[in-house]
């Protein structure tokens, strides 16, 4: 399975890695000056915020994506999109995108979350994210 990465910064810069691995994603996440970037983003007019949200996004080639924004020293906002069957009876006519997100995920646990993502372990991803329900939906990536 292949993985790719997109980074967007509050000053308008962005970049892509068409192929990536977990070590590169962790290194890039840790190298971003999140505190400064988020402060700069919060100072933007409301109508510009969505276009310039500082975010790190990881994608796999089976339709899963992980969107991360480290908005504090201790917490990150995370959104996880994944294909899900559209039938409650398990018969898949077509897949729809399902979503779970939180603004309360511990920043120090990003490695665990990325390990689950790179292992394509949807059940573990959901369990980790459901353990930290969102408080402020405005902060979600």
C-alpha cells in the first residue's frame, strides 16, 4: 500500500510528498513550528482561515486520510476519513466516506495514531479517536 503527504502552512506555503513512510511523517510533524503557525492562523480574518489552516494530511491509496493540526503544546485536532459500506446489512453497493474527529487527542500519542494508520488498522484508529471525544468542533482540522 502506498502513502502520500500534504502539508499546508498558515502563510500560504504548502507541499506534497507523493510517497512517504511513517518515519518521514513523524519527522515532518515534529519539525513544523506549530505554535507560531497556529498563532498566525488565528490572527487571520475568519474568511481566510479555512484556506490557510496549518495542517498535515496523510493519505493511503485505499481511500483513508488523516488530517492533523497541533493547536496546543498538549493537544492536536485529528480528522480521520475512511471508506465505509453504505448498507447497514454489510452488503456493499458502493462505499461512502465515513469520518471521525476530535480536538482532544494527546499530542504525545501521535506516533501511536500514525502506526495504526500506516498499518491500515481502521478498528484501532476508531478506538483511539473515540477515547478522546471532541469538545470544540471549531478546532477540528
